[in-house]
C-alpha cells in the first residue's frame, strides 16, 4: 500500500522539477533570441539587469540592459546638471523629460513630453522608466501665490510618486530641503515636510529624499535673496563645525551626482542629509 505522505512528497518533487525545467528552457529561449545563436552553452549570472553568455567557442559576452530615467525639472539648476550627467552615462539609453517647454538641441537619447505638469496624471501612459529624478522647486518670488506654490512644490513630486508606484517604477529620488518639517511655522519648510511625508506614503521600493542646505551653482535666473545668502554663508561656513556643518552650501553638482550614485547603489537609506549628499557625490 502506498504511503499517502510519500505520494504527496513525490508529486511535489515532480512539480518542482517540471517548473525548473520549464523556467530554464524559457530563459534559454530568451537568451538565444538576444544572442542570435542556436549553439553554445549558456550560463546565467545572478545580478540586476545582467546576463552572461558563454558559447561553444569559449567566447564570453556580458549584456547589460540599458535603463530609462525620468527627469522632472530638467531646466533648473540641478536638473540641467543631472541631465548632462545622464546623457554621458552609458547605463542609460533613454531619458524622458516632462516639462512645460521644449528644450532645444538635445540628442535622440532624450524623449520630451510637453504639457501642463501640474496635471501630470495626463502623462500616465508615458510615465514609465526605471528611475524618477524629481528636481522640481520654485521660490516665493517666482510664485508668490501660496496655493500655486504648493501645487508645484508639493503637488508635482507627490503626483510623480503616485504614478511611479502605479507604473511599478522601483526607484524614486526627490530634492527636498534641510529643515523640512510638517510642524514648521515656515510655509516653505512645512510644504517640503508634507511633500516628504506624502511621497513616503506611496511606499516605492527604493525612495531617496535629499535635503540640501542652500544650493550653490550658476543659475540662469538671478535670485537676489539667494545671492546674498550664498555670499554670507561662503564667508561664514569655515566656522561651521559639528551640527552647524549641515548648513554649509550644497553644490548643485554634488546633488546631481549623489542622486545618480544613490539610484545605482544598494543603499536603503531614505533621508539624505546635506552632509551625506557631499559624501555620496564623491563615491
């Protein structure tokens, strides 16, 4: 008489064997299509977006799947630097820009989607990528109306995070600010804090929120308030030690590089302080 436990165990083992066989064969067919060859032995190296193929002649090829990145705010100080870096980065073959105005003189690697980004939901079908870089930000001088200000600094990043979650984009990076706090009495800091909280609520697998101090760099627009602030801080920052170190100027160049390094790292750190940004940019 067949033991019932032994029978169930045998059936389970058979199912596992059949599954492994089917899975291995499906991988073989995929790689054969990529390689364009019907001969040779094939080995798979575990690792993100990487397959290794060894054929019968002893040749070894490594195929890396190129990535797609979305940038919001590509015409701003940090966004411009970020775009330039991603254009030169061989890991990316497509960069999607979502903006109000078209940027001229960009290579075919860049795909532009023009429209009202306050209504980013309208771009849902095109909002697909491996990574989202949100560099959106305004000032009270440019946007004195608090309702519109919040639609930009809060609404755009949060909608972008919502679309990233819905479209299964695994990596989301956004620039916030030092001092972001939902309980702050300062409208700017409170808005940034609320944005951070809302973005985190989307529970995107890999989320990084960068909190720079005042951002340094050559802006296309003239901001008198920031110019004065930069001059004062540059003069005083050699005296900034300990906790005061976080108030040193954060260069836009460092922010852009830190974002790319974070996106291509295994770190799970969510909140990236101004001091951490400078360190990450050097990796």
